[in-house]
């Protein structure tokens, strides 16, 4: 889904970064797991309250699905959004 041509550091806002983390995971994630993954893989920090708010926002927009209490996974619409971001990033690098 998300190739090496796109890095979380390329994302300008927390919402895109949280969506990116969801896209790179095969499992549903909690806000705490989002924080841990961002820090351990990409050395980016996000407060758990912000992560929770972004997960709720993504769910409300239809870009993520709530699977169980406190756990969220990317939706088909979220995958399309990430793919569009990857394509845009690829095009920007070619320019």
C-alpha cells in the first residue's frame, strides 16, 4: 500500500501522520499504539490526547473504522486518501 517513496516526515499535519500510521499497520490500533509507533519508527512525537482526537476525526470523516473500544483501523476511503497522498508526493519529487 504505502511504499518507501512516502515517509511520515513528508506529512504536514497530525491527521495525515495518524492516517499514515494506520495505513502501515495490518491491525487496528489504539491511540497509545499510534504514539508508540510514531516515536519508535519515525522519531515523531504526538500526545495521546491528540492521537485520540485525530482517530475520532478520521472515523467521523469515514477514513477510519472503529473496530472495538479504543481501537481503529483504516477504511477503504482512508486507503484511497493515502494512495492519493503517495501519488502527489511521487509527482512532487519528479518535478
